[in-house]
């Protein structure tokens, strides 16, 4: 596939921002690893072969009688030392590098939870004796997936709303602006508290609730681009030739509006991750027991005698948001028409 000169210039500008370029690689590697969190941190083996049969406990729920000929017809508990010993005698099993899931209660700590970092628990345990590293891996995945989903859906709705406002203008724009002003003035936290008292918050319910308000973040930018673009000569010429409004908006004005939109996406993603962490910290986020970075911050606040919880939460959340900010800066440089490859600014002296 042949890239246009404009696309090549944008890619060169993005690559020239070394901080953003390496941040993108690092963030991508971390996110890719957490997508396979079950293979990295789990209290079940990845694969096992016992008495000549193959088992995949990481993906399939087995009864103990399925694994051992003299086992009980109940669900196999792979944290049971007796079962693990019998499996090692009659076959073998490959375990994840971290033998704990985000919900696994670590036994035999030798001291009350939370316990400090050790060779067994590299980042220690929380106040419920769960491995912090395992919960960070799963929590990172949930936070990024939630942020991606909310950013994409809110961006689509915001772009469509801004395009309709800016293209048609007049009463459509006036009514839409008044609706946005009223809607944005609603107390989101109060509404969320009311929602949490009626139903148990979940990934889907939180996503839908936040989507009701987050779509307005891009509306103003897209509206301004369409207000400017609808009066350009080539748009007027296309309209005079009978081109439909939908085609005019999608093919002639939207590409120019997407420049400002794409520049803001990394920062919107960072804001979406922060919102979920804040709600989890306040207790209005994901259901109790879910791996959450915000819940880790709350534990750090409640257990000041365990500084490793606060340090871990700060490094993970701060590192994630810093990487997204650097990526956003690189995207901004890529779409800056004055920026030339190599970091120089174009234009006449």
C-alpha cells in the first residue's frame, strides 16, 4: 500500500518525537501483555497432563474426578496442596509465572495482611491477602479496555453531534447548544450515587452512564471545524453540483475536522482511565472484589502502615497517564501542519 506524502510526513513527525514514539511502544507492550493476564497470573495451571490425559484448567472448569480417577465429583481447587501434589505424582502441570489470580487469597503469609513485598509476592499483598502484582495486571487491563471503549463510543457520538451542529447551524445549532449546556450542568456524581443505590454498578452500567456525559468532550471542536468548513469554496461548489448533505459532511468536511479530533483522543483516553479509578476510589465503581487501580489507591489510604500499596498505585497510575500524555504530544506534532520532519517549524521567515 502506497502512503500519500501527507501521511508519510505525519508518520515522520510522530517518529521524530522520540518520547512519544517509545511511549507508544511501551504502552502497547504493557497492554498486549495484560490482554493475556490469565496466562501470566493465575491460580490454575495453563496446561496439565495427568494419567495420560490433557487438561487446560486456565480455560476449562474441571471436576476433581475428571483429573484424578479417585477424585471427588466437585470442582477442582487448584490452590489445594493435596491436589497439586497428586497431579505432580501422576503427571505434570505448567503454571503461570505468578501462581495467583486477582481474587486468590494467599495462604500462610506468616503475618497479618497486608504483607510487604517478598520473593513469593513481589509487590506484597493487600489487606485481604491478595497478591498486589496480580491485581495490578488485571486492573491495568480493565482500566485500558474501559478507557478505550468509552473513548471510541463517546468520540463517535460527539463527532456526529458536532458535525450536525456545525453543518446546519441556525436553529439546529442553537437548540443543540442549549441542550448541551443544560445536560453538562447536571450533577454527575449525585446521579451516580442514586444509580448505585438502585442497581449494582458493573462494567456495562458504568460505561453507559459515563457515555451519557462524556460525548460532549469533542462536540465543540468538531462543531467549530464544520462551521468553518461549510463556507469553503469547494464545499459550496459540491453543494451547487447536487452533492447530498451526508456525503458533503463525510467526504469533504469531516477529514479536516478529524485532525483536531485525533489530536485529542489520547488525552480523552487518559481522562476515561482517571474517571474509572476515581469512581473505584470513592466506592461507586466496579463491583467489590474486581481488580481495580482505584480500589488499590483506596487501600493505600486505609493502610498507611503499608507504603508499598501507595507506591504501587502511584507508579502504575502515574506511569500509565504519563505514557498517554507523551503519546498525545506526539500525535499533536504529527498533525501540526507547521511541523516539519526533524522537529523544525515550517513557514516563511
